[in-house]
């Protein structure tokens, strides 16, 4: 059951909408199911003699009194509106049940506490099977305004109790860190225009993707504009510094043909200018030239940083863990944008799903996650996708997403845990799509039996406690190819297996051979490193400056909207 509290100033306009046919003729049999006084509330839906004006006048009685006291000025935002909808698949409630829901919510939110004869006047209108609209004028009979502080949160809490008592689907409790959901008008507009997502949703994903890739605030706004997004900044009156910004999607205008603007903080709490500055590097760091001597380094560095993030989630430092989750959210966008192949769609979906899991009521220590964020930004400028290293990175993301879901669940972050689980499902699907052909190819290129037997002896000597499970793993044949490559690159197989086995535990691994395969894959080529070091010493380090990959974006549904996508 989902309540959605908002306020306005046009009581008659809202009444006309509630009792009207709806924007798409979806309102059927609109009528009042509960009110402050059922006998005193004219019902335009059931009483032919009742009019919108009569109902508005009755509701606004105390507002009119307050207006005269204020010298002809109506109180600001005096109309309180709260649609309450059951979850998809729930049974339809009767009018009597909806009436009870309405009375409990106006009591919980402070609009009309039980037994308060001077409470605000309110009505509950039902015009569809699955929801009602609560409307109130927020001036009491004694002329005071009601105490509605945190009314949205209190409505949510009451709905959780109602769900349990009415046998409805139990929704996840929030913590006021979720982004604003699109309004019904925004959803209707998107459907009318043939869009799969609303402008608000689309802008939010673009902003996250761009923030994940850029190195400073100026680049953030520049790249957004290059995507066709309109940017409007708000400057401080004294310093002239940017203190806020708003975005408008291309082609998204109001009835007057003007752009529809969304403030950064209205898209998501961590997209405000202040939260962005906490995550973006300082200008000194951003101005440093980016040297990419090894094209595979960004993939290897990101994999290492993600493994380190898992250890942080197991620590007692919640602020550092929350910082790493935010950085992981950025990393997922850059991994998706730097990836090619059919599994890219799953990675894009994982990045968007994890947005809800990247923040909670715990304040993030972003400095603690500098290594992960820096490594992830390198991916935005990576020049190629080095095969097995990319699969190893996906394998690491699967385990971190699972750890993130567990971390949130242990702390009672229900919505974040559900979002991490959804991202995990997408990452698992993407990994399977990408890894299956690579593992099959490794198995086909397995070394001769004599060499494979030598690697079996190495496994038993290096990892005696796990040897039987490793050798029985279906991916063991593929694993024999990987130490052969590592040996060619200058590694000692037995020593390498020992290092990989002690690097992190293997007890919880369902496929330990698969885990070792990707751990070994991320090891650098020692001979190439030595040659590069000698070359650097004689001729200096070469600098490769790349451009970031396009952010992962939803697929446009109309040709004229393609300018939104990079």
C-alpha cells in the first residue's frame, strides 16, 4: 500500500479532477467513502444536487475564516492531497475497508486525530478499484495549522500496519533516502509520447552515468549538455559560485512550450550539487594528466578495488562501507559503458537497479572509497576490453552485489536490500552470458594431459584443504589453461595458486576452480611488465588521453528522442 503526500493551493481544481472522468476516462463511479462528516459533505458523485462548488465551500470553511484573519490572504499550500494505492496483485478493498484506511491515515498524519473536534476537514474519494484520494484543507476550526511534520513518513508507517492487518502485500519500509517517484501526470505524459520511462527517470540515469565518468564539476555539466540535456545553474548572490542546478530533458516541455526543469536534489538526494562535490575529485586531482601505460590496468585495478570493498563491508565501519557502496554504483555505470556484447543490457539494468542501494540513512565516507572510485573512472577512458579480465571483473561485481544486499539486510534497510538483490540478478545473468563462451574456449584449449597432471599436483600441494573440491569442479579443465598462460607470463604456477588461495577464503565458493580461474586471470604479465619498465626507463612514459565511454542509457523509443542519448 503506497501513500503519496503532496500539497497545493487549488481545492476546487482538485475536487473537479477527483470527481471528473480522469485524464484518460479511467475514473469510474467516483464517490466519497469517508469524510470529516459524512452528513455534511456534499457528494457530487452520488448526489445529483451536489456541486463541486458546494463541496469546496464546505471544505474551505475554516480556510475562509483564516483568510479573513490574514486580511484576505489564503494560507500557503493549504490543500493536502494523499493518494493511497494497493500493490499490484492485491485484492480490491470494499468501500468500508477504504473508509477505515482513510480514517487511520488522517489520524496518523495529524490531519484529523481521533476525537479532535477542531480537526481539519477532509474527504476520501474512490474513483477506481485499487486506490482512493485523501483531500483535506489544512486549517483547523480553531484557526491553527495542523502538525503534519513528516506526514509522508507517518503515512508510510501506518500503511505497513494496515497491510499486515488486511492481509495485503507487505511493501518495503523506506528511510527517506529514496528519490521522488514520477507523478501520475509525468507517467501519463511519457505514455502519451511513447516513452518507456519518464523524463525524471531518464534524467536521473543520465546524471548518475555522467557523474560516474567525469573528473570534475565543470565536465559534469559539459557532458550533460553534449547529451542534449539543458542545464541551468543557480549562482550564489555574493560569491557567484554554483549553489544548485536543474536539468531538462530534450523535447520535454510544458503547455507553454517551456522546458520542464528538475533540480538535482529532486532527481535523487545524492545528485544535489553538494553531494556531487563530495564524490567528485578535487580540482588538483582532476587536472593531473592521465597516463595509461597498460590498457588492461583499468580492468585489473577496478577488480582489485572491488575485492577490497568486500572486506570493508565485513568491517564495523558503516560510513566507509556506505562510501564504497556509492562508489560501486558509479563503477557499475562505467563497467556497463565500457562493455560490449549482448550482456551489456544486463549490466546497464544492474547499474540502474543499484541506484537505490547506493545510499541509506548512514552518511557515506566517500574519502574511504577513493581507490574504487578512481579505478572505476579509469574504465571510462579504457581503450579496449581485454577479454578474460572483463569477465573476472564481472565475477567480482556479482560477489560485491551479494555482499551489499546482505549488508543492507543486516541493518534493516529493506528497500536498499531489495534493490541490491535486483542488481545481483542482472549481474549474474550478465556474467553467465559473458563467461560461458570464455570458459568453454578455455576448456577447448586445455594443455596436454601431462601438463594438466602437473597442475593437479600443484593444486594438491598449494591448496590441500580445497584440492578435492577444485578438481571435482566442472570448470577444472578450463582452469588448467589459465595457469599455463600464467606460466608463460613468468609466474610460478604452484606459488601463484598458493597466493590465490590465501588471497581470500574459498570455503564459501560454490565453484572454487572458477573462482581461482578469474583470480589468476587478473594477475599481470610479469614479462611484459619487465619489458615495459625497461622501455620506460629509456624513453619515458607515454601518455594516452582517452575520452569517456558514453553513459549507459535506456534505448530511445522514438527517432526524435535519440538526441537524448549519447
